C-alpha cells in the first residue's frame, strides 16, 4: 500500500511539472514590418500568451489593427517546438466557425525568439 501511494504521488508530481516550452512562450511577442525586412509587405503582428489565454493583434493596413483573443492549450511539446491549439476565439479575426486552430511555434532560446507560421517574433520589452 505504501509503495502504491508513493508511486501515485510521484506520478502526480511529474504531471504537474512545468513544460519549459510552454513557460518560454509566456509574454508578449512582436514582429513588425521593420524586422521583416524592407519591401517585405509584412505589417506588424503581436502575440501575447499568458497562462492559457492569448491575444493577437495584427496590423492590416498601416495604423489599422485587428484584434482577437481566446484560450490556448499545449497539445504537443518536444525539444524546441510546441504545438498550441487556440479555442474559444473571439474578436475581429480567427472565427473559423468556432473551430479550434493549431499553430506550430518554433523556439530559438539562444536568440530569445520564436517563429509562428514561418514569421519570426522577438520578446517585447
């Protein structure tokens, strides 16, 4: 009985261990036209991840923004890649008929950057 309780406790403890990839993406991440390179046609984008919630702001024309928010959960996390599923999405974008959307986030810890949909983001200061 004692061994069973210890094993159960260890399993619970390991399940509560924090995922380093999920911890790394917490905060505000920005990618702007300047960082995308001159003539790229890309406008500013800002992602914010905070304990299961997200906010996305996208510049659709210079000075005109679209806003979305909702919840996210980590569906896969290995090495320097984390897959997040966005759900309960509301706002100007990402309606997708109320269906969840999955994004692959690549992490570059050394540079302190992430990549979402092949676009590089740096942590906002």
